[in-house]
């Protein structure tokens, strides 16, 4: 027990903090006592308090704990530090940029000062975006320069520092690391993002784009700001949107040093042309649909024929380094798509060269399709014309081709779950990620209840239905086009699985990829607990959440679950929760998912399984 009446210092609080985090079962009462003592420290300066408070919050975050009183106190310290700090260390014009004694809750004030101060610098800079990254609470905006290594940022940064030499600047890698450490909480920025014009390999571009994406999606609001002019700007001179994917596409396009699309390597372009060597086409119009961490690239292609230049049939090409996965996907497509009457899925063609191999799928539902959108893009972009139809799209996915044919393969089995789920799980990788989330050692994780229950659950033998499933139905793997046609991609895991695996995979993708990460962990746990009810398999089940986005995603999950009911053996919902527990543990393994939320969800599901079943 901590004596709050003792004479304390930052040094003594550090010892108390370290002792508190040694135990697996954290005493929140003790942590709150530390915060109270910190608030009452008179002799310590504000900066030392702020450093200690931020480190305490980081430790809590690793355990998926968020304390409102700590966030509020940190925000108080930030504002106090801002007001009490000396005037900015400027070399020219003391009125340039944000005046630190004033909180700029209206980002336009800071933006107009930036533009007027750096007009010539911005006009000479080519490969950049101005973006706004906003915290969940109102705090003053700061100017931040983010740059990609290899970009022409140095001369620009030097000129800016001649005017304002304490500006914040980070490489994309460094700021991405800051985001992972949660050092961005309660901070808002006007960002000048400078990217490289140099052509890079697709894997490097994917990595850069993923980092930009994680940075932007880690804030409460992301906005791209385009300027109609640079001098004496007004709010009417700003064009703003939140189309992150379009910004990333523009970065890729502008990164080209030739007229070729910079998103493809030389060998990928050669392979794509090889696919269409017999089509008498003079132009290939294409766009990247997906670039995965595995190195595979999925491209939508519409060739313009010499004989009929206005007709563009749609094809999808998946390319990657030569390996057995491409061959497996080819075999899966032939077995589970071509061997069934699936309108719109015509054929698959295989080609390869010395560095790349790939598959060409023919999607022939229409010859004149203008646009197609991944379900991920539809969910993320609130201005997308199909965004309001998200639930209807899910219903169409599970009722249409090829799921209507796969439904006929349903068969009752009684087997150990490990036969169907072991390929989805890597225990060593799971242990490493849990250790990072919780602060435990690997040895402690492997003795923990969740690790033991995960193994025990895999060894359970239950009755359940199997059928042909896609096997990897996440939001990037199906598309809706302007003809309202749904089509799937990526058949690498397609085959006979637990009949509800596609519903489970899609639910996990929604929860751990799309639900905004700024939402309080307690609200996220409230969502997971609400979904423990069997009413969650019925449309119309209601649960109130503070955040509208959370309510919207809750309804989408209900739609997914309602579509799973016909596959659950004897409506024993235990089957669904067991599968969900296993696949939620799988999400903990992936850093592009909300791992903290996935871990907390897995704990909740584990208790549900142990207690009820």
C-alpha cells in the first residue's frame, strides 16, 4: 500500500511505478495513488512530471489499459508547459507561425501562417502533401515535417529552420515508431509530408504506404489539404478530403521517374504484357487492388483492343515471387471455382518469368465496368457511394456466387479442431506478440491461462459442419463494382474448412482492422461483451455505444453473424465462440491489426468458453 502522505519525488514514484508493473495482476488502485501523488508534487517542474506521466501511460497502454484521469492530467501538463514556456526560438520575424501563448484549436490559423511564411519554399517543393492529423480532444496544433528517406527534404527543412529552428521533424520510420509507442496521443498536427520521387521496388512502396496509413489512421481525424493558391489564403482556398487510399495512389504515381506506372517493377510489367500478348491490345489500363506484406500484388487490368478500343473486359492478375503458393492458388481456383457453375468467374491463366510468376483471372460479369472498390475501401471512405450499403453488400457476398454453390458441400463432422485450425496459428509468434503487449516474459506467457486454454481448445473434439470456404475472407479480398457485382480474389486458402470460417474471418477483419484505434479500450471491451449474447445472431439486437462508428460496425457484425446461423450445427452458438476465440488469437499475431484490442477480446472469449462451456 502506498502512503500518500510521505514526501515523494519523481525518483521515488519511478520506483513505485516499476514495482507496480512487476506483477502480472496490476493493482489499478495503486496506479491511481501514484497519479494523485504526482499531481501534488510541488517542487518538481512541469517537464519532469510530463515525462513521467507519458511513460506511465505507455506502460498502461502495453497492458491495454487507458485511464481518463491520467490522459486529462497529461493534457493539463501539456497546456501548462505551452503557456509557461519562453517565446519561440526564432531567427527571423517573431510573428511567424503559431504563437505559443495561444492555443490554436482552429487549424486554419496555424495553416495560414505556415503558408504565408513558407510560400516560396512550398512552391518549389514538388513531392509533398499537407495533411491534418487531429486528436480526439481539443489541443493546440503543432507543425510537423515528415519525410521519406531519399526525398529532397534537407534543403527545404534547412530553409524552414532559418525561420523557425525548433520545428519538429521526423523520418517516416521514426514517426511510425513514435505511433507504435503511443506518443501521439492528445496531439494534433499540421503535417508537411515529403516523399521520394525515386522509383522503388513494390515491396518498399508497400511498406512506405503502410506506415503512412498507420500514422494517419492512428488519429481521430485525418484530412488532406490542397491549396488553390499560396498568398493570402482563406478557407475557400482549401480543397479537403479524407481519401487516404487516393493519396497513397497519387504518391505512387508521382514517384515514377518515367512514364511507366511506378507501382510495378520491370519484371512485373513484362509478366503483365505476357498475359495479354494474344489479345491484340494497344493499351493496358490497370490499377493496384492490393499489395500484401507477403510480396504478392493484385492488379485489376482492362486492355483496350485494336479491334474494339471502347470495350474493356476486366481481368485480375495476382503476381509474386515464384513459389508454391501461386501454384496452390491456381489449383484451388480450378477445383473450387471452375468446377462449379460460377457466373462471372471464367478461367485462370498461369505465366512466369525469371523473377515473377502470376495468375490471370477473367471476371466477365460485364464488359464495361468503370470502377470497382474493395470492401475495405468502401468501409474506410465515408464519401464512397456504397458506404451506406455495407450491410447489404455482406448479405450479397454470402448469398451470391460462389457461396451459393459452396453451401451445397456442407457436411457434418466430428473431429478435433486442430485439424482445421492449426494452420492458422503459430504458438511461438503468438507468445512473442502477447509478451510485447503485456510486458511479460516469454516464459510467463507460455504459463499463462490464455496460452494454455488456446492449446486445450485446439484439442477439443466437437460436432460441426464443414464446407468449401474462401478461407481468407477479409475486407481486402472482395470487391463491389459499379454494376453492383461482387467478386472475390485470393484463393490461396480456399478449400474445405469449418463452415463458419469465412464469417469468423470477416468479423475479425472488421473489429481489428477497421474499428478506429482512438476508441477507448473500455468501449471496445464493452462491444466484445455485448457480442457474447446469443441475441447478437439476430438482426435488430441493440446495444448503446458512445461512438457512432462503433455502433455502425456493431450492426455490420450482427449482419455477418446472422448470415452464419444456417451453418451452425443445431444452433449451438458455443461452436461460433470457440472458432472466434481461435481466430481472434490469430489476429494478435499481426502488427497491422489492433493487437491490444484483439488480446483483450481473446481474454473475454476465453472466459466465455471456460465459464459457459
